[in-house]
């Protein structure tokens, strides 16, 4: 009996050592994680989330080049990022697809995608998915809005119909930004995000 218990304990430890080093999910009110880590932007500049934050906060969106959900949200993504920037909220799109870095999610492909989409905000490489793990981000697109005090005000989707822009009934991220800028608590501060899985190295 003791041998069996010891064997099971060893197996549990061994299996847990192969699990990704993931953090607990961020909850509204949490501080901006890993704000000091620098990542390469498509401009060739190293930038941290802390440095990207502007007076009224920071919008972090986990994204990618090839995801069909990203493609369906391209117009909405440009609109909301532009709206945030106009309101002094920093914007960073994070590409954490490490398992596809030698293909369609390469740095060169990211640069081309950013140019095609006319990004005027940061699009950074998240090496080893450190930021995705710290945020417990799992999909593209997946949004995290932080206020002027670097506290999480909203996490989730851009709206309630990521697959079909014609069926949108609630502009979730837009509403969250408006309430945050008005100094109000965000009414709906956590929603489900639907998109492509982030491709982490196993």
C-alpha cells in the first residue's frame, strides 16, 4: 500500500512538471502583469507594457496574423484600437503563437500584416508566450483593458458576435472604455472570448 501511494505521488509530480507554467486567470481589479518585460515590436523597437501605457490606461489584445476570427474582426479591431488611442489609452497587440513562429506567425509575417492593416500601435512578439501565460490568455482576439492605475477594468471579447459583425448587439469593449473614461465601474467587466487558440510550444 505504501509502495502504491509513493508510486502515485511520483507520477503526479512527474506529470505536473510537464504542464505549462500558467498563472491564475486575471480578475477585474488585478494589476497589469509583467509590465516590465520588453518585447520586440514590428517597428524593431523593444517595448514593455508599462512603457506603452498612456495617461488613461492600456488596451492589450492578444492577436495573430492568420486566425479566421482575427480576419472577421479586422475592421472592428482597427476601430476600437483607434478609439482607444484617441482617448489616450495605449494599445498593444500581442502575438504569442510561438509554435507557429517559423511559419505564418513569424516576425516577418507580423510586419507584413501590421503594414497591410495599417497598425499605428504596437504589435509585439511574445517569446515563449510569457505574457499570454501571465494573462492566462488563450484565444485570438482576446482583450484586456487596464485603467490609469494599471488595474484590470475589462477582459473578454470585442463584442458579442465575433464571428458575424452584422449580428452584433453589444459592443462590449467599447462600452467598457466609455464607462472607464467616465470614471465609472465597468458594468460588464468579464465576458467570454471566442477565437483561435494561442499556439504555445508544448
